[in-house]
C-alpha cells in the first residue's frame, strides 16, 4: 500500500509537538485516521509509535532547540530517542506477559 502524502501547514501543527485538532481533522479529510497521543500506559499503539520514532533518523536538537521529532516524542511521554526505544521495549515486554497470563 502506498504511503499517503498530506501537506500540513503550521496551522495544523501544535507548537508543543505533534498535530493539533485541526491537523487531525485535515488528515481525516485526506483519508487518514490519526488519533491523539497516548502519554502513559501500556497501549500497544504507544509502544509502536515510540519504537518507530525512537529509531527514526534525525537529531533530537537542532541549533540548541528541540526538533519536531523530539517534541512529538515528549507528547507520547518520552524524553529522548533513546528513552523512547527503552520505553517501547519495556511496554512490549509487559504486554507479552499480560498475553501469556490471559
């Protein structure tokens, strides 16, 4: 399946990272189904996002300021790319233990 390209402007982006409600509405009008960030808990969606973004290339800081990547990770409860990878691994391990018990 081809990846959709959505052209977002600054009015769709939250200054503190990620998309604002207008950005999610715009993405929905383009055929995407984006949901709000999950800041805590053991959601598989959160683990997946943290693993993907934590492993993505690019710096956490540019010119002494946090990049959009780091701002998005903070919205999901991680303080850095390394922290995101570590949290994703721990969340996945806890979820696997829960599956075994059930």
